[in-house]
């Protein structure tokens, strides 16, 4: 597997594989966000998901994949700190705002800064056509957020703080996407990075939320645990897919394509969470998808 990944990296075949991985990550990331925003406390939902993927990853990190090289430990330290900031900001924003309002702002803020970061860290550069695609995608995402802000009647008293936290969360998304891409490229075996990331990342939120567990009814423990295990499996494939895409191909393009998750999020909000999706929001979602298509086809290939 490692030989195949290395062989296709930077090739047309690798580019096509990376597209598929980024789009898969987009759908799964939207599903992951919905799992955290469901009927349970978002802090506890995130905690049980993290604990689940930390426990599952432990034997793979300790006994299956090669141990990280010495130079990887400082990278892991930075990665974990950034992800902690992301989780705190995300949970706080979900506590204050509706899923279909908060999620688009988070995802709309991330790709622009990620593309800029990829230019600085990996010397990746977008064509004018690709920047136009980024503008379409980000404009559609922010338009969706503004439309939600104008029309939503529930939770408006906390809307400003929710949006501010969502912008902050988007900044963390850009930071972790760029730094994680650096990390998975810095180790010989990408599965070493993935296994150790989940193992190290899985313990902060469970420890932070210990006191909250005493406030939920006992009948909720089993559904919450089920949500945690489901979320862990989704996280493995979502995070693993986009990280592998950034190892195989360009970081910026993978990050932009992943933000089509906003379209999937709106559909999940409508079909699963019962949140309304009208013609204007449908049009904005189409604009997001169009932006992703433009980014892909306007590249110098």
C-alpha cells in the first residue's frame, strides 16, 4: 500500500484518486458534524467520539504501524494543540447556533486561508481561474450563512457569538489542514501519522468534560456511546481520506473540494435534523458546488 501511495503521488492517477478522497471526506465530514450537533450536548458528543477513536487507534499505534521518527514528536505536539483549539471553538459555536448556520461559516472560512497557507508552506499556486472558483465557493458558503442569519428565528440572541466562534473555528480548520498535511508528508509511513494522531488526539475532550457526565440521564448513555463509536468510524475515513489526498496531491485543492461538505451538511440538516432548505439555499449550495468544479477544471494540468 505504501509503495502504491508513493508511486501515484504527484501523478495524474494520484490527482484523480485525491479528488475521490476529498469528495468522500466532504460527505463524511458533514455527517460527522451532524453527529456532534444532534440531540446530545455537543461537548459530550465530541468527547465520546474522541474517546472512541482514541481507544480504537491505540493498538494500531502501539503495535501495528511503525513508531514515529524522532522529528515527528514536535510536529505531533503542534498538531494536537491546534486540534484542541479547533474542538473548543467548534463545540462552543454548536452550543450557541443552529447547525445549518454555524457549519457553513466554519467551512467557508477555512479554504481561503488553507490555500494561502499551502502557497507559503508547500509553494502551491492557484491559477486565476482557480481563484475565481474559490471566490464562487466561499461566496456561496458565506451567502448561505448570511441567508440563514437573516431568516432564522430560533436562537437569534446567541447568533452573533455563534458566528464569531464559527469564524474562529474556520481559522483553526485552515491551520490544522495545513499543519496536518505537513505532518503526513514528514513521515515515511502515512498510516503512522494517522494512527498516532487519533491515539494522541483522543484524550483531551473526555478529560475536559468529566463533570458534564453527571448531568445526563442514565438512559442516554447507550445512545451516546453508539454515537461515539459511529462518529469514530466516520472520523477515521473522513480525516484519513483528506489527509491521504494532501499527501498524494495538492493541499489547496483537496481543502477546497472538501468544503463541498457544506452542500452535504445542508442536505443532512434538511433530511435528518428537520431544518428547512428553500430555493434560495438550494441555489447557494449549487454555487458552492460550481466553485469546486471551477477550481478543479481551471488548474494547470
